[in-house]
């Protein structure tokens, strides 16, 4: 054997251009399969309350409201996320660690807009289908979200430190309007007097 040097190990993760190539599959295939296909399948496990002759009653149609809100929110997240492509590192981690901190778009109103969109979809399907199994799925998803959100916030705080703490102080976890007065001013900066 010779004295060949071993090449530098490649950093963990996948190239960001591959992330861009895979994004449509995730957003246009996987998310609808999970958040529309599974509720539809679950709705066949029991009676569909309010339905007659294969048609939903008027009150079931109210389910379209949270479905539309959830779908619009998820599309907004997708478009905003794609607009942040250049901010991704050259290699995106595949261990679910945060690659970048998004604070604009839907993330200016909620620290967890994707969870809100997903929960809205499931609630809407439960109402539309009049289905107890779908409602149970909504409750299970809510419990999973309640466990995952704090874990994600700890990971973001560990990676982004004070920047994330300021974002967290300004933006509510679920819904609301960002509060500028919650963020401490930088040393030497004039206080923000808007809205007072």
C-alpha cells in the first residue's frame, strides 16, 4: 500500500440544490397524502355524521373553511421557504436539526405556522366528513405537536442563541401579531415608540 492521503470527509447533509429538487415531492405529494389521504381513509372507519346519500349536510360544509385556511397557510410556507433557498447552507443537515431561522412571512405571526396549517386541515376534514376517527386523528396530531414544538424551540435556541430568543419574545407560539415592544432595544438604539 502507498502513502495516499485520505480525502477530506464530506460534511454531513445533502446539497442544497437537491433540497430544492426534492421540495416539490414533499410539498405536492407527501403532505397531501398525509394530511388529506389519511383523513379520507380514516373517515371510512365509522359513520359520517351529517351525511345522507353520499353527500355532506350543510354544517359539514363548514369544514371547508379550516381546510382552505390550512391549505393557504401551507402554500404560503412553501413559497416563503423556497424564497429562502439562497440562505440555506451548501449542505443541508438530514438529522432534522434547523438549517436556518425563518422569521418572515408566516413565521412573523406564529413560531409554528406549519403545525397550525396541518391542524387546521385535520379539523376541517373531521368537520367535513363528520368523522369521529378523523377527529381522534386531529387530537393525536395535536398531542404530537404539543410534544414536538417545545423540542424544536430548544433546538432553535441552542443553534441561534440570542437571535432566536429575541424572535421568541416578539412572535407568539401559535397565533397573533408580533410585538415590537417585547424585543429589547440594542444598546444605544432609540426606543421603539410605534403603537404607544
